[in-house]
């Protein structure tokens, strides 16, 4: 499987070790940077490039996933999720890694390199890569709703719109009247 990775200065050492781990596991690793330590670098361009590559590979039918990380993983997840077709999940446990794949068919994992040991993070990543999407109808339906919104801004009907109004439109609620 091809794995696209990106970080910022907070994850430089982690990135190097992770690339070796993934390559030893037989993955084709593509590093989207940075290539040298700069305490003032900005993660969005690195993470967006990695996410774009995941989306492009998947569109071509290439089996691929992405890994983005920084100090907390939050900004990196947000950046990756700006790319159409990307479902990036912030992962902090084995369970969240599994659920990201099983329920959300996440194609990018975001991890806080300052929040976990290297071994913990590798465990999350390995489980993420190994876990397939469940394909359950309810999960596929929800992913379809996200894709529809991303594509044309449409939303599923609001089920509350189908319920009768609690108050008649001519009535007003008076909190003092009880």
C-alpha cells in the first residue's frame, strides 16, 4: 500500500522513524515534508499536499492512505480535511484508529506527535492501515451524505421538518405564564 505522510517541525524525528517502519512493513512511503527542521514552518501546505496525493491516488484506483502529524494533530487534521475526498480522523487510541476506518472509511490519520510515544503512535497507524471499512449500509450512507455536501452543498432532509410543530405558529411561549 502507498502511504503519504506529512508533518511539521514537531514531528520531524517521528517522521523519519515512521518512514523506516512503514517501508520495512512493505509499504511505498511518500514523504511530503518538511525535509529539514524549521521551528517556524507551517503544517498546512505539507498536510494538504499529502491529502491531495491520497485523493489523487484513490481516484486512480491505487490503494493508499495518509498519515499527518504535528504537536497535537488537530491542525494537521483540519488541513487534510480541506481536500475534497479526504476523511481525516484525529486518532488517540487503538479504538479510534479502528473506528476511523470501520465506520468512517477515513483515508488519512492525524496524530499528535507530542501526545504519544513513538510506539503508541505506530500502533495506531498500523491498526489504521490494517483495518478495513465495514461497508455497513448506515456508514456508507453517512459517508455518501458527507460526499454530497462536499460536492454540491446538499444535505439530507432534516427529520425534524417531518414532525408536527409543538407550538402553533400563532402561539408564543410566555415563560412567566408557565
